[in-house]
C-alpha cells in the first residue's frame, strides 16, 4: 500500500538557517539523542511551540481536521 500523495503545500522544501556553532552543536546532540535529522528536530520543536502558543490555530494555520482542543 503506497502513501497518499501530498499536496504541494504539504511537501517539505529545503530551508536554510543561521546559528552559532554552539547552537548547532546543541541541535546535533538533541537530534542524535532522539534519532532524527536536525531538520526533523527543528520542525518538531516549532510545531510543539506553535500549538502551545496557539492552541486553536491562527487565521492562516487552522486546526487539523478532527483535532481535539481543550479549553484552559
């Protein structure tokens, strides 16, 4: 069974970022610990922080279909 094809907006694109050597070493250590790529680690951290700050999404980033939102 093959995975469903992703829409253009759901496809990952290469990005670049700037960081100090120390920050990059920290990122490498964390990604190695979790067994993921540095890119996946950064993306995962961004998602986690985004949903913490915006639990109901934003105008441009709506909730995923079927997402459960708890009122705080």
